[in-house]
C-alpha cells in the first residue's frame, strides 16, 4: 500500500482565529476605556465628598469654639454677677405731651446723673461715656443698665438705636456692663 500524503490547509482556521483575536482585542480596549472613565468619575466623586467632609469639619470646629467661648463667657458673667455691688443705671426715654419732644433721664439708683432733650444732633456715645465717668465707675465694676422707652413715641426708634450703639461702645470699655431695653408701649 502506498502512503498517501495528507495536506492540511490551516488558512481558514487562521482566518477565524485572527477574527476572534481581533474581536477580543477590540472589545477589551472598549472595556478599558469604560473602566477608566468609571474610575475617573469615582475619583471625582470621592474628591467632592472629601471636600464636603472637610468643610463640615471646619464648621463643626467653628461651632465647637463658639460653644467653648459661650462657656467661658457664662463663667465670666456668673462671676461678675456674684461680684455685683448694686450699680444700676436707668435710662428713661419719654415724651412730654406739652412740647412733643423726647427727653432722656439718666439715673444711678435714685440720683439723677443727666437729663436732656434728645435730638438727632446729640452724640449719645459722648453723653453716655461722660455720664458713666462722672458717676465714678471703674472698668471692673458690674453695671446693670436699663433703657425704658415707649415705642409709640415720635423719634423713639432712632433714639433707641443710637442709645444701643452707645451702649455697645460702653461694653467695650466696661467689660461687665449689662444692658436691657424695655418697650412699655401697648
């Protein structure tokens, strides 16, 4: 018997293998691009969340400092009130019906310190500072100050605002200067 030669043609097989290989290479590239895009998006979201967390942390630290300051102020105020020796300043803002003008009366206890007619040209900072100094208060004294006024009186809103500004300036100089405004209008 004669041997026959076998001829194998792998061309078709190689074509199919190349097409399959090309298909896998092509789609693996698409998957890498999609994975890179997803990773970049996740990284951006992560950085945004970290930024938000840092902002919240700063807000929390700021609030914590405020709470600690409130505690310090509460202790300081409590100590000042314990040392209170009865220094009361009353500021009465009233309208005289006969001349329709605002009058201001400043007293220390029962003693009248100052009385004048309020106009917009009156510098309440100067008047209040001079009155407090004339009453011989020291910077460490505890001073209770009340303002009594009728909110329905003409020009009272302006006067109260100016007195409030003057009191704020006094509180910078006298650290234990406490103030309350009382509106007696109905």
